[in-house]
C-alpha cells in the first residue's frame, strides 16, 4: 500500500478582538486526512473563513492540536471541535485555562473529546506522526509539535518571522521561555510554521539569535536600573516610547515586567514600594 505524500498548509486569519490582528492556523495532511493546529478567533468571519478553507481541501480532520489557550489561537476551538467531532490535543494547564474562562459554556466544553498531552507524546496521522514538545514561556502550558521526516516545527508563539514574540505575566515566564528556545534549537528544524507572520526557513542559529536578542533586552533593562532606580512604567517609556501605540503600551509594560521578574529571580535587582509615588521602584541588588 502506497503512503500518501505529506504536506503542510497554512492560513492567515484576520481578527478584531485581540492584540494581534492576524493569526496563523496550519494543516498537516496526507491529502485525505489532516491534523489542524490552532483554531483562530471566536469571530464569525474568522470561523467562516477557516471552515470554508478546510472544506475546500476535502480532507477529514482527525484531530485539533492547540498550542496554547490565548483567544487568537484557541478562540474558535469550541466551534471547530463541535464541527469536526474529533479529539482535541492540549496541555492540561491550557485546557484548565479555557475551562476556567468558559464557565457559561461548561456543558459544551464538557462534551469536547479532550486529550491531555505532554513532552514526547506522539500524535498520529495515518502513516505519519508529530512529536509533542513542551515549550512553556509564552504561557505555562504552551506546546509545539515537530514532524521529523520533513523537519517541520509548528511553533505557536515561540517564534515569529518579524521581531520577537510577546512574553508577559501572569502567563509568561522569561526563564522558562529561554529554556524552551534552547530545546527548540536542538531539534534542527528546517521549516518553522509560526503562530504569526510568514513561515520561516530556519538557519541553524535561528533560536540562538532569538535568545540573544531577549538576553540583550534584559541587559539593557538592568543597565537602566543600575544608573538609577526606576518603576516599570518609567522603564517601558524609556525603552519603547513612541514606538508603541498607546492602546498597546500595556503589552510593552507587561514585557518589561517579565524581564524584571527574570532579573529578580537571578538576584540582580530588588524592589521597594515608594510611598510618595505609590509605585514599586526597582534598583540594582546591593545598593
């Protein structure tokens, strides 16, 4: 029996209810069956576009794989799971996040065929399979998947074709993200399918470069604090200024706080509450 050829196909969806105005979903297909990675927004136009795209492929969805619970990636999950009546593969922490936020949808969520997965779990598509890679950092239970024969990585929000991905508390943790980048570097993927932006033909140093860029930002923040104690808001204004639109400044502030948490964990900085300014001030340790 001949094995059908494997391919990956991607669709960029538009949304209006998220920090990111577009998001990618991906299909891994042998031409008859498919695995769907992420489900996009819970918005009628996005869902209609995605379902029509899948219908045009004339494939049977065997499973939905969720990188993480953020609404631009998992917003359409309930509708897609009900449409295709297939297993949903997800990290238990991300499943819990979805269930906690969907209390009013409890009965519909309970009907989903959840399959909790963790590092090393294999998900099969007929003759093919993808390996589950645990990649906490962007969220606590973020997952990626790797298909070894094509050296393709479905990266979620671990990678982007432009700039860097957002890491911010309470979901994000920078030290874990650094560990995840090191783990992904060891895979030697040739093609990276990110959650946002164009697909990436990866160089051997791709994830190392991402890691160094993040570490450079941590160093920059530390140097600012060594010069003088500052609040997170002051640091965000200095580092990003007018480069960030006003309604997105919260994301810049959250990113700064992730770096501050990382530096605090390494005992490089300390903080105290400034009663006059009514804000936490950060200073270099030992000062």
